[in-house]
C-alpha cells in the first residue's frame, strides 16, 4: 500500500526534511493507517485519521495531538515523543511521533510464561497509576479536552448502548429489554457511582508497549474520557492473557501505588471487567465478521473475554439472570 502524497509532504514539512524515500506500511484498523518511515538512521511513526472512515476524525486527531504534546512535557516516559501534527479540513489528519522499538503488551502476555507475565502486568499497572496521577494533576485541562465533543462519554446511556451493540455482535440476537434492565441496575449504575476522573478509556494491552527495559508506555490517546478509573484498570484485567495475574493482585498493586483510595473495592473492578470484556469481545467479533482472513486466534480471544466476564459476574455475586445470560454467550 502506498502512502498518500499529501501525508508524505506534510510529514516532510513537520520533520523539516526534503525527501522521504523509505517508508513501510504497518497496519490498518477501522479508523487509521499506520506507517513507519526512516530518515538518517531514525525511525518515525505516522498515524493517519481519515474522514472517509470516521466522521469525527478531526476531534480524535486533536485529542491525540494535544495529549501527546502534554505528556511529552509533563511525563515523557509514559508516551511516544511527538514531532507534530497536521489537519487537512474535511479530509484527513496525521500525527508524526517517535517509533518505539518494543513489544506490544498483548503480544508479550500471549507469548510468555507466568513469571514474565506477572512482571509485565506489574509494569502496566504502575504505568496506569502514573498516568492517572498526571491526569489528575491537570484535571481541568483533561476534562476540557475529553468533553470537547460528544465522543466516548461514560454514562448510563452510552454504557447500555455499547452493551447492547456488543451482545448483538457476539450472539447475533438483539438483547431483550429485561436483560438490558438487569445489566443497567446491577452492573452499570453501581459502576457509575464510583468517583469520576480523567481516564484513557481504552487502556488495554493492545494500547501499551513494553520498551527494551521492560517499562510500559501508553499509546492511542484519542479516546480520552471522564469516568471511574476502574474502567482503565479493567481493560487490563479483562484481557484474556492477563489472567495469569489475578484480579485481586491487579487491584492490590494499583491501590498500593496510590496515595488515596481510588479503586474503592473489588466489586467495582469486577463490574468494570464485565463492561470492558463484553466491549472487547464485541469489537473482535465485528472484526471477524468483516474479514474472513482473521485467524482462529481471534475466536479464542473472544471466548477468553466472555469467560472473564462470566468469572467476574460470579465473583461479584450478581443476580442469576445476569450470570445465565453471560453463560449463554459462551
């Protein structure tokens, strides 16, 4: 796949170079294209945002650019360095950032033994704590950026809508109003009673990278939102390969690193795990249905997410109809 001439020209302008001769296509998802370019021994990552794929592309771009610039100043060890960004109105945008030589956390978790996985999870949780503290120190700014458009809100309406969409994708059937009401009353409402803070809002192992020194950095800040911090922690705990480390251990590591009680109890984390696990399973099922070349590994990940949601519902001692419904999805 060839990079567009406009993206190439903008990248050259941002980096202050006359000609980029070496570039490599890395990945494509529902909203972005990722490219690696090299110049004089240095590697850079280009992330593009396209209107044809996302009507809110410009909002996501602005969030990403602002957050990367902010973190580069306040907490540079937590994110890639940014070199600049550019927006072509009603067309596309791009961010040029440091290319991280490392391993995606999800790949490390899926290919390592229990001891290594435990070390990786500990690093990831500690990075979450540092990120949350940094966000809280500039809470007003983070809330303004998060609330600059209607995207990625965490409220009863959005959580319920995402639940219904995920379950429709997983099972092929529309969720009944009775089932939806059960999840509203016993999962989403109690979860949303937790204190709301600025959060990453998509902090799964898919969006963390282990550097060569095994420290964990965070990527993809376009989803910034305000909500219970356990939603970020649950992204890690709900991920199928993270179960080498127990939910209790993840909760304990996070709580020990904080100077205030921010994850008040395991119950709230279990509710967040159910929420995020269903989101994760639904997103992957959507990918599988759209791309016949997706491997069976994704089916295993869907099953892992659903199994973790069921385990969390049992641990949280939720009503039998909720447990029965989650069992029916497996």
